[in-house]
């Protein structure tokens, strides 16, 4: 399983299961405000504190701008749906379906963009243990075409470059 797929499914489930449990408990206790605040607070903590702590602990990690933009766009769309719930003062079945559809679209987008960005890296992940797979720019791997660079997007973003 590619790391990107594991990250947006298995690891997300492991991270979100306690949130699901505490949100159900809060709703059953009649505290919708606590439930909603817990969801937004948890997401904000991960988006802010976890990213900042990771940057401070491992300042040389690199993230492609396209990946970062993809994550930011889906996060913004998720927040927009949450704002819809607040404005309507209820979670309608349509909004609930939209939330699940947005997550499904996110998973599909992560997998597709990961294969498009890094066919060599994915082929290496799927190779048998101990098998070395050579891949160079312009070379196709197992029938996958090499990605074409997009100026200004495909350059990796180095978090340490942003610190002053």
C-alpha cells in the first residue's frame, strides 16, 4: 500500500477514532457545542501545532507545493462545509453526504496525484524487499510515464527555507 494511501485512510482512521467516540458521547449528552468545538479544535491543533512541531523537530523535511496546496484546498472545503452546518444550525442529510463525498474525493485525489507526482517512488515502495529499482528523470517505470515538471508547482517546498 502506498504511504499516501495509508496516511489518508489507516492513519487517519487511527487518529480520528477517538474524536469519533468523544463526539458521539458529547452529542448523546446533549452538548452539540462541545462536540462541534472538539472537532474543529482537534483539526486546528493538527493543522497548526503538529505541523509547527514537526517543522521545528525536523527542519529539513520537504513537501511538494502541489501536495501542500492539495491538502490546503481540501481542508478549506471541509471548513466550508462545517460553516454550512453552523449557518443552517443543523447537519442535514445532504451536508452529511457532501462531507463523506468530500473525504472520498480527497482520498482519490491523494492517490492519483501521488502516482502522477512520484511514479518512481511508488514503484520502489511496491518492489520486493531487497530489490533495488533504478529510476531516473524521463524514464518510465512499469509502464508509467515519467511526470512532466510544472514550473513553480513541482519544486519541493523546504520548510527550513521559510524560517528567518
